[in-house]
C-alpha cells in the first residue's frame, strides 16, 4: 500500500508517460494498481488507447465520488488486467470546492485511505498547474517522483517545482526520485542538462535519487498514438507493428524495466 505521485511544474515532460508505464509494469507483476488522474486532460487514458472511456458515463468522475453521488467502485475504469484508472472532470472547480470547504480535504483523504485497503499501489497523475487539491494529495503521498525534461525549460521546471514545494510548505523529503527524461547519446544539450540537474538535486533535494535518464525514443510517441502500452502483449504484433518498431519497443521495455527496478516504493 503506497501512494506515489509524479509531479513537475512544467508541462509535457513525461509525467503521464512515466506513471502509465510504471503502473502497467507493476500490474503485469500481479500487483493491484490504481492511477488517479487529477489532470482534467486525463491523458493517461491515451497511453492505453482508452480515450473513449473519458467521456463514457459522465458521472463517473472523481468529483462525483467526492460529492457522494457515486460509489467507490463506480469510478474505477479498468484499462488493463490489475490496472484501474479514475478520471477527473475539472481540477479548478474541485480546487475551489476544497478552498471553500475544508471538509472536502477529509473526504479525499478518506477515499484514498479506503482505496489503499484494496490496491497495492495508488499512483497520482498531476497536471503542471496546481491547486489546493495538489497540496493535499502531495502531502499524503508516500513518495513523490519528479520528472524533469532534459532541456533548459525542463530544468526551469525542476527549479519551479522546488520553489512551489517551499512556498506551499510541502515536505521536500517526500521527493524520493528524480527521473530525467529526453536523454540522447548523440546530442550534447541533454547531457549538459543532466549534469546540471544532478548538481541542483544535490543542492535542493539531497535525499532524492536521480534515476538513470529515460532516452528520447520515437517509439514512445508511436506507441502512444496507437494506444499501445510498452508492456502490452499483442497477438497480432507482427501485423500491427513494423519489425523496427518491435525491436525498439523491446529495447524500451528493457530500459524501463531496469529503471523501474531501481525504484523502491
Ligand atoms: N522518452 C520519450 N521519448 C519520446 N517521446 C516522449 C518521451 N516521453 C514522453 N514523450 C512524449 O512527450 C509527450 C508528453 O508526454 P507526457 O504526456 O507523458 O508528459 P506530461 O508531463 O504528462 O504532460 P502534461 O504536463 O501535459 O501532463 C507525449 O507525446 C509523449 O508521447
Ligand atoms: Mg500528463
């Protein structure tokens, strides 16, 4: 039972990709896994080719659960065996509610506690924007994983994230891992950024482990545009994917496995 969040105050750095893949990896290991999307884009569904589920049954959002209109089982959407996702409607609205009504904080804590009795892992996928809900959920996370893009904007994202934690009095020690994303062997800039990130991590989050970087691989985008997860076993793989894509997918799978095995959560 652990609540794990991926966070970064910069968009498009790979938070949802990382969380979707690690969640699926644990699910393939027989763990019961829940991903709560608090990003109203609900882009986690795209990773599993389940976009149609976002608009299906419009009362099955986290907000309706919080309002006590639906039950805990109603909002669980199965995207793979052992892997469920909860979608969110509008974080700003929810945030306003939380600001207005402190009792809503208790409600979300109670919901998470109850899910914890059933799921082995609860992952929370955040948008880069933050709200009162962000603080509440980060506060109750056992581990926070910061995903950082390896370019200058990405590094700003890391710095802004630290600033956000400090400004909102969120415990920096809860940051257990930092995942650099977008590494490339052939380009100098990501390597320089990685060195800078390691320096900054040492200064601001000395207890966090900087994981080996995720490489910039076009297969990630290809898979996501086809709604295929890296850990899917497709029976008609040879028909649906080129040999080149299959070999790159296998490479990505191995790289990610190595990365995920370093994460102790
Ligand atoms: N290692 C990678 N190699 C290539 N493409 C990647 C990689 N990681 C992520 N991407 C692509 O980058 C885009 C953004 O990724 P993702 O949605 O995971 O980021 P995010 O941080 O969750 O974004 P947001 O801030 O909008 O929630 C997606 O199109 C994804 O396919
Ligand atoms: Mg995202």
